[in-house]
C-alpha cells in the first residue's frame, strides 16, 4: 500500500537519532521491529537488564494482504468470520515456518525485569 516507509539504515539504539521523518510526526518506519528484534542477542545485551522477551511470533500474510487497509484503502474480498478464522490458522502455520519470506506482522511481548 506504500503509505509507510522503511529505512533499514536507521540507528534504533541511538536516542539522539530519529528513526522516522522528523518533519512528519505521523510517519512510520516499518523497519524498526526488524532493527530492534532480528538480533535477539543484541537486544538482550542492550536491554536484557530492563526487559525479558516472553513471547515472539510471526503472523499475517494472507489476512493482511486482504485487509483493505486502515489508512490507505485498497480493494479486498469481503469474507465471513468463519472463513477468516480458517485463513488465520493457515497464516500462523506458514508465517512461523517462513517468517522472513511471508510474515507481515510480528508479535512481541516484553516484561519489565
């Protein structure tokens, strides 16, 4: 849908360096979750004394591409909840099997230590 950008060169570990467009407070950098959590050892080294990762999973390939969008509206196929539930189960299987290839969402739960 191309309404949110990504910048894999942003330094998410530098509090003095913005990771998004400073002139557009509504902008997003959808690379931030990857920059923070792809290298779990680095995250734990820097933030392990503050946070524990207690859950990490991948989700949404088929469901996301047919969502219709929130801000950027796109065409989609309306489906019954029963069909969406089945598709969601398939999504969980394929996105966790091939996260770098298929996952469009990442779910992470942190707990303060």
